[in-house]
C-alpha cells in the first residue's frame, strides 16, 4: 500500500486495496487451514466438519465477489472515473507544496501509462504538469503532451489483467474443492473408526 502509485487517487474503493484485501484474506485462510490441519492431526471430527463448512463459505464468498465484479463492472468503472476526476480537481486547486502524495501519485500514473489527465490533456485547462510530456527530458517549449487520457489507459490495463486474475481465482477454487473432497472421506474414516469427537 505504501508503494502503490494509485492509492491516493482512488478513494471509493479503500476497503479493497490489494494490501488490505491480501492481509484480511490471508488471515482468514490461515485460520481456516489451521483448523483443518489440526483437525486431521488430532483426528477431531468436529474440527474437520467446521473446516469443511468454513471452506465452503469461503468458496461461496469468492464466487459472489467474482459475480459482483463481473455484473457491476460498469458501475465500478464510473466510480473509478469519478475518483480520478476528483483527484485531478484537487491537484489543480492545490498550491505547489500542498497534497504532495496525490500529486506524486497522479504524476507517476501519467508518466508510467503515458497518458495525460483523465480524458485527455484538455482536463488540465492549460496548466499541464510536466509528467504529461512525451519527451524525456522535457526541455522544449511548447512541449508535446500525451493525447490519451489516463482513465482509458488504466481501464485497459485492468482489463488486460482480468485473464491472469481469473486464472488465479479458478486455480484457487479447484484447490479448495480438492480439499473439500479430501475432507469427506477423512471425516467418514474417523467416524467408522470412532475417532475424535461429535
């Protein structure tokens, strides 16, 4: 989160920043997996069935999140665009020493994605920052600026990452399903052997 170049630009989705999401998800998955491993080692049926139920709920939540992102992608895109416009307005109205984090993040996005403004250089209303310049170093006056807006570039970048994200979600889903398939025979074996509690 500290090294993110987009953190201060997108304020509507602070709960799903990658850092926040990974910490919370990692903690939940670690606790659930610990419950399953401990249930298998201690031959405890109660822990195994709790692990099975929690893993099933986790799979349902993942599926629901994937569906929400697919169904509401247009609404998410409009929130994303509004946040970028809000950040651009704050950038334009700030004094030279104010809102340095936001300015640095916006400049980094413009430099990395070779874009200018949200929809184009006209968003800056003549006061275009040097991060929009196409030349490096930018020492000519007037200097040429990137014509394409950052909103389109960022949207295309996210769309390009959908395939790898989807593949990761499907892989995780398969691994979780395999764990659930292993738990059922293990639970039945413990029941027949009268091991554990329940």
